[in-house]
C-alpha cells in the first residue's frame, strides 16, 4: 500500500515537473518570437530613420532616452508585480542599489559596455552599407558562444557548432543578395574602415556583455526588472558622459534636434528591445537570442521588398533555408525527449 502511494506521488511529481517545464518552454518560445518581431521592426525602422529626408537627429541622445524609458517602464513593472506602494518601492531601491554598492558595481560593466555598443552601432551603420554591416554583426553569435564557454563554463555540442556555421552562411547569402544594386548607394562621407572596426567591436562587446549579464541575472535572486533598474541607474549617467562627444552639436542645435513622433517611436522600440532581451537572457540564453535576431534579419529583408523595393532571388531563398535549418540543428536533441530549446549543456 505504501509502495503504491509512493508510486502515485512520484508520478504526480513527474507530471507536475513536466507541466512546469512545458510552461517554461512556451514562455521561452513566446519571448523569442517577440524578440524576432521587435528586432525585425527595429531594423526596418532604423534604416528608414537614417535614410529619410530631413534633419538627422543626434544619435547619442536617442541612446540616452532609450535607457531612460527602460528605467521608467522597469520601475512601473516592479511597482505592479510586487504590489507595493511608491514609498515601499523607494525603500527597496535604496536597499537594493544604495546599500548594496558591490552588487550595483557589478552592473557597471554591462552598463558601460551597452552604452558604448549602442553608440558604436550608429557609427557602424553610418559608415557601412547595410549588407556589410549586417554580415559583420552576425559574428556576435560566435563571440557569444565563445564567452558562454569561457565565462559560464558551458559546452556546445558538435551539431550546435555546425548550426552556428550554417547560420552565418545563410545570413551572408541573404545579405550579399541585398548588397547588389540598390544597397550599394554609399556616400562620400562614409569611412569603410571606421565602420568595419566599429562593427567588430560591437560584436565583441555584445558577446561579452550579454553573457556577463546572463551570469549576474541568473545567479541572483533579484528580479529581472530590478536588475534592469540597477543597470539603468548606471547606464543613464554613462550615457550622458558618452553624449558629451556630441556636445557641440547639442549646444548649437539643441538636444531634440531632428526629433519628431517617428524618433519618439524609435526610442520606445529600442527600449522595448532592451526589456525583451532581459527576458530572453533570464528564460532562454544569449545564443538563442542571436538566432532570434538573425531570423529577424531575414524577416526584415522580406518586408523590405514591399517597403523599400528589394527583389527576391534564388540566393535569398537558399540563405533563408540555411537560417531555418540552423535553428533546427541548434535546438535538435536526440530522441526528441524534451521540447526544451535550451540545449546548451554545462561542462
């Protein structure tokens, strides 16, 4: 009788664990889809913002404001999820940020890296054609995998490394297809080497910061929204410091020079991306984030055929197929025992 009871309890526990696992996998998939859509829309929106006629906005100001929006939204989410008063929220912030300087200090590293990375991204996109920039930026998937092994002590399976190579090949084909004719409209003021160097530095910083953020986020009891608040408290002052490089333009033209409702929308979209990425890092991993971002590039290319008069070709179709194949290869597990997409295994 006791054995039967124990067996029933064990079975119930297994079913409960499986239910929890299924919910986590569903949440992970939803977040990755959200990131894919957001990244695709952001890619198209940034392309239009930097190529449309009219006064060009000062890019460092948008980076600063995106961090500010992230801070405000994170504060509201903590207030809502914790069901606390504003007075209690201020007390929690004081306890979490002011009275734990060492924990806050850990956030200085990814905060500084993210601010520099976001500013360099504008340098890269303004000095490279879209295809070259996008191809180069896919190297961040490799740097992310490298730092995952070095910092998080993870081990990628052989087929996952193959998936990374297939992914890069697919993205290269897609982007090279779009690099001909319409996308080769380079400007005389562009400096290809500055753009290429900026893109390479962005790849390195993105891989390091993403993995480091994953480490401090998953290794602490603090919520992702509170961690975002900590990051914003550090990154906003850093954003102000970085924007000093544009001080002459800001003082002469004004902080909001070139702004309109579209730029406000772009800032909110960038802030939303930061929040979604935090959820991806918490519930999935950085390499899957890279795959979602790469898939978004393909989606952006498809939509750009309608909005920016791009044309599709056999090369584009082959590249798209390789991207889809790489995602399947990366998430594949022998025997299909689990629907879990996170197949990175700890060494």
